[in-house]
């Protein structure tokens, strides 16, 4: 095999000393978990896994929670599930051919048996019905905790306020009033009742974005419709 000489660079050769190299900061990825697309058709991402704990609350269907979990797994996260409907989640894992080496069930209140790291972050899904919020015992760097609520009620206010990220599928009027009051979003209260079935209101740092979940054909085949039941 003949060797091929690469053409010389017109930029020339530049040499940096150790101090200069030490000052460089390389950033890889950074897009985070893509929730969907904005009304301007731009991708909307979340920095889900960070050096500090991340707390999320989703009010909507379990299929929407499965979609978020599916996308988190694509980022290389380990998935731990605390649920009162294990059969539903087990069916989801089987359809997606997700092994127990990357996704497993935990008893309510139990913490993952391994430590989350930057290269192996964790998503803990708490799908156990009414809760006061993410268990502080689960909080850890590089771990995100997702609380799933089928319905939004008065006892969910504390969880709403304490969450770093809130995702709301279309709400009924009483739920919209609860969410708007707790999150200081009275000006858009009526919008929560008019969302497209495959849209979420994404609230971070007191700001709301309207995001279409934009499921891929593969996601739609494996997970099915994510519209909230009712």
C-alpha cells in the first residue's frame, strides 16, 4: 500500500506552551435532552444532567414520561423507575428492547444502588401517585428526578414550586389555575387549557415555552400516542 502525503497547511505550524494549553476548555455536546420544537420550529433542549441535582415534575400521561425516559437513555443515562404501574413500564422497556443493565425498578423511597457520574448520569422516575415532591434523599450530582402526576391538585403545589423544571400537558381549568398561581404565570393560565395534545408547557426559572414533542416515527411506533388521557 502506497503512502499518501497530505498537502501542507497554509496556516503553518503553531506551537503553544503548557500554560496556554492548560487554559483551553473543550466543550462537547451541550445540547442536552431535546424536548421538542418551539413555535419557531427550533429545537428546545434541557440540560438535564448537571453537577447539581435536577428536579422535574410532569403533569400528563405516562406515555409522555416514557418518551422523556427514552430520550434520556439515548444520552447514555441509567434509568431507575419507582412506580405503582410496573406492568406498564415493563411493557415499555420490552417494546424498546431496553435491558435491565440500563433500566431497572426500585421500591418507592429507595435510592439507586450506584453513584451517578458525568459519564453515567441517572434519571429516576417517580410514578407512584400523589407525592410532596422529589425525595431529598435521591438528590445527587448528575442525577435527574422526574415526578410523574396524572392529575394536578392542591397538594402538588409544593412539588411545583420546588421543581427546577415543570412540564405540563393540556390541563383542565382547575389544574391550570393551580399551576398558574403556584408558578406565577397568571397571564398565561388560559393557554394551559388550549395546548395541542402533543405539546407541553415547559417552565424553567419562571419562564414558559410552548413545545411540540415532535416524536420521531420510531418513537411513535414504540411508545404510541402521548396525548393525555381524559
